[in-house]
C-alpha cells in the first residue's frame, strides 16, 4: 500500500501515454491525463496528483528546445510541497530525455521519474497504469536522483533504470535495457528490489550536480554520427552552430581511418571549425586497435564507460554551459553515468 506521501507533480509531455487511438492512428490529446484517471480508478486516491500539461508532442518530434522547457519549468518551480515529480513521455526518445533530465535535475531535493507507455492508456494490455504505479513506488523509496520506469512487454514487473544509463528500446521486442546490463531495481507488488547496480543510498550519494546560473539554453549543437560500412565523410558539412561531433564507434571502440569513411577527414573538418570530435565509448585500461590509436593521436577524444544517450546529452550541455575544460567535464561523473 502506497501512502503517507505529499502530492506528486505529474508533467505531461505527450507521447503514447498521453495519446488516443482513432481509426488506427495514434495522436496526442491536449492535456490528456487519462493514464492518471485510470490509475485512480484502479488504486483509489492513496496518492494525490497535481497534473500540468507542459508539452503536447509525439516524442519523435522532440527537439532540444523541449528539453529547455522541461528543465527550466522544474528549476523555476517551488517543489517543496511535492514528494516527487513524474514526467510522462513518449517511448521513442525516452532514453535521450532520461539522460538530459538526469544531468540537469539530479540536484533537485526530490526524486524525478520519467515513464512512458507501449499502448495508449485505454488499450487492452497497455502498461501505462503499471508504469505510473512503478513511478510512484520509486518516489516512495528514493530521496533524490532521476530514474526511468518501464514495464517491458512480456514482463510481470516494472524495471527501474538509472536515467543516465537507460538505452533505446530495441525494434523487435520494444524492450528497454541499461548500458551496464542490469536495471537499477525491479518493482513487484509495490516493492523495489535492488539488483546490485547501486544501493538506494549510493544512487544519491554519487550525485554531483552541475551548477549553472539562469535558465538552460541549448543554442549550440552537437552532431552525432554512427559508424557504418560505406560511410562517406565527404557528404558531411558542419554548420556554424556545431561545437562538437560525437561519433558512435563500433563495439570494439574502433573507427574507420581509411577511404571515404575515414574519420581523419572529419577530424580535419572539425579543426577548421574549432569543434571537438569525441568517440563513444571506450573501456578502461583495454588494448586499442591501431585505428583507435590513430584517431586519438590525431585529436579525437575518447569517452569512457558511458551510453550513447548520456554521451550526447552531457556533450550538448558541455558546449552550451560556461565550461572551459570540456574534456575534463566529460570525464567527471555527474549522475552515475560512468559505468564502473
């Protein structure tokens, strides 16, 4: 039984959890809180929600300006009357928003939980209400930090992920995973069972929030590229707003150094634009392939033990905040994004 909590702020941003199905088309409903209504119908009024319709988009249309809206709203709102915050979100870009919210909101003195749904709330078998219940359970058990809750299709439990480690759902099963191979916790019967990734206490103690003045403004860009055979670097032109390029390497942390796909060509273009080139992700103290060694010796910066989403969000913040040592900032742990 969940009880003895103050109000929970629910920020609705759209997505499937805030949508309806009509004639086979899923579309967002303005200020839809149907999932909350169904939650109260199933569980009663043991939790008092305060809902706010902040955005109304399908998450595939998410842009960095939407992140500004969410972050600035929460940073400028008096949250002292709440036990926690739930952000309802679309699943397509859930892992990216989770990473960004983790970096920006881990300093709030209450837990923030992102969640989504696989089907619209009224659809048979939708996990919308289960995910909301899971988010409430996290708020009941955690004193701070940012988390993502999702009941993967076929599971009888909700998985709780550190928001800085959740990775994009696969396209076959629609399952989210964690970059370290294990969720932070599982939820069964309103109880959290920690998996050993980190203890509840450690999850809060290892937070080192980023301090910045004023509202978040993400005017500068990061271009993220994924390596693939046949990639032609000559097709890429960096616009003036790009301050860094993030290259997702192959699984052995390698990248192409020969032919049309050579990242050496991209490095030269980055130098012309005074933009850094970063490679994600490298293991600690492992032998490097000669291609990786060549890229690093020519100025590419390796990022270590971090998910693609967290690397992108952290780098985007680095090029927009008054940070002089970007490489040093990327090495410093903020919100358990470094996988040990």
